[in-house]
């Protein structure tokens, strides 16, 4: 789905990747990476709490 372009039927979703005026990468790719990191951090915290409770 991230390979779709406007030629594929007027798809107007988020931009997968682009650089902002400061040269930093922005777009849906970064949002997905940020969400993945937040989920991973949260999961690790929950697992840590569970391990602590078992001790």
C-alpha cells in the first residue's frame, strides 16, 4: 500500500517519506517508525513489571 501513487486511483494518503526544510526525514515512514518504537518501549516496560511481580 505504501507503493501506491496518485496514478493508482486518486490515492491521497500520507507521504511515505520526504525531507523538510531542515533536511530531516518526515512523513508516514517516520510515523510508523515512531509508533513501532513507542509500542516496543511500552511492551518492554510491561514485561519488566510482570517480571518484577514474579520475584
